[in-house]
C-alpha cells in the first residue's frame, strides 16, 4: 500500500524499522484526511499504523503515482537488523504473541538471547509475523529500481526530510521519534558463529542499498 497524501501529491513507501512510524506521523500533519488530534497521534504508534499501513512494493501501483513527489526512508541494514532484536524481541517481547512459539517453545524459546535469535532468524520469521514483517529485505518495500523515487533519505537525514516536507506543504512539519530501544545491540556483541550466519542476509541488503549505505564491519 502506497502511503499517499492526495492534497499535496506526496507518496511514501514505508520500510519497517526505518523510522516509518515517525515519518507516518509527520505526514499525518500534512494530510487533511487525518482527523485525529496530533497530540494524541504523537503518543500512539499503533494509531499511526492504523491510519497508514505498511505494505510491500508493487510496481504497477507505484506507477499510479507518477508525477507525485515520491520518497522513502532507509536505514543501515546492520542497524536495522539489530533493532529487530532490541525493539521487537527484547523491549516489546512480541515473540510472546506467537501461538506457534507457545506450542513449540522448547525448540524456539520466546526469550532468546541475541545469538540464538539470529542463528535461528529464518525459523523465528516463520513463527512470528512481527519478526517476519520487520526483518524482510528492504527491496520488498522499495522495489528493485530505486530511481523510481524522487528521493531516498537515510534515516540520519530525517531533519532534511522534515524541512523538505515543510517547503512542499507550506507549513512547518515535525517528525516525532518513536520506538527508541532501551539498549543498543552491536554486531560486536554477537559471537563469531552468529556474525557468520548473517553474512548472506546482510550482503543482499547492502547490495540493495548500494550507493546509499556501504558495509562497514
């Protein structure tokens, strides 16, 4: 699903774990079709996602917005992946919502340490929809042809995005911060076996964002 602000002809493709809640909340400030009080919205991430749902990229749908200002926000693939554990698993404990894990907890614990989780990432993605959604490859959300966007912002460029949106709509737009993890997991915190198990996944992610993010570890 393309997140579209019709009044200003702005189209956005959201990437999970790449400030998508924050960007959606910023867009809501520009959208006359959003009637929710912004103070309420800025404190309710679930409400933000109910207004603008994240869906996978579909080229034929994206082409319907040719002539609009089209953008995305992406994140360093390693940091994005580490945040799946820090936010989804450790902070929000969303593995506990998986019926499959409750049935098969002896094989896949609901409170895994980072090494166990990442060594069994594919199994956790199959067992828990929240993990799958947030760990799916970036290309499934922005497509294989990034030049179809007017701009792809790094997550570090959110202030630039806020300024660009403000200029386009003729009003000041702020981008609030959501889902800050209580602790930061580093690649160096993982053991050698775990780091090796993630090589293929991360190789593909950095290839998808070639020219935007470079592999740095």
